[in-house]
């Protein structure tokens, strides 16, 4: 038999039949875990159909019920057996057409209430996780934007410092050149003054000899 087969039932028409391997993949559990689920479900009066050689076969309804058990188990602190019991009590109450309504209410109301409460808590928990992830994403975006702005600001500061140093160095070099030029001019002026004084002195001596 393939993983999924179709048979004809005279009462319900065509219906999918799933084998162990396929159901395990759908539920995300090992086949050994699936057998444990089935054993516990049978313990609480859940009936599975079997093929001609006595092996369990699974209809979509069976898979849906087991999916509810898996979800409830993962979303709560219930043991596997407690999750099986809670889901089956609700399932059997919904599926029964002959049981007196008052009896169902008396027997299953606490279990139904607990089950729905757990589902509500699980839904609220999932929403909290979504909200938290959204806030975390927004925080990361804000942090990235802050880091980007900080990097740009640091880059501007570095450029400003670099430009300031270059401007200062240029002013310093210009001042040094101006100072050196001033000193050169003073030295030249001093030399010219000395030369003029020497020339005047020599001229004076010459006139002194002439008139002597």
C-alpha cells in the first residue's frame, strides 16, 4: 500500500487512508511516538480502523484529532496522557449522537473548559511571541539606524578634525614663511644700513684728506 490510498466506502464514499509513515510526517513525530499516541487514545476508548491484516489505518478525522493532541501537548504543561484525555473527551462529546446532553455536560464540561482555556492561553502566548518578535525587529531597525547615524557623525568629525589640522598646518607654515621673510628683510636692511654707514665713513675720510 502506498503512503496515501483511496478506497470506496458504501456509506461515506471515497475517503483518504493514511499509513503510519505519512501520519508521522504530518504530525512531525517518530513512528514509535505515533504508536504511543494510538495506544493512549485506545486506552480512552478511541477506535481506529484496521486493514485486512490487522494493521491500523488512519482517516483524516484520526489525523485531525491527533494533530489537536500534539498542539495541546506542545502548548501546555500537560503530560501526553492528559492531553489525549482532554482532546478525546471533547471529541467524543462532539461526535456522540446518542448520549444525553445533560450527561455530556456533567461529565465533560470541566475537561472542555480546561481544553478551551488552554487553547486560549496558547493563542495569547503565540500573539505575545508575535508582538515580542515585532518589537524586537523594530528595536533592531532602530539600533541599525542609530549605528548608521553614529558612523556618519564620527566620519564627519574625523573629516572636520582632518580639515582643521590641515588648515592649522597651512597657517603655521604660512606664519613661519612670513617670519622667515621678515627676518630676511631685516637682515637685508641691516646689511644695507651697515654698507651705507661704511660708505659714508669712507667718504668723510676722503674729504678730510682733501682739506687737510
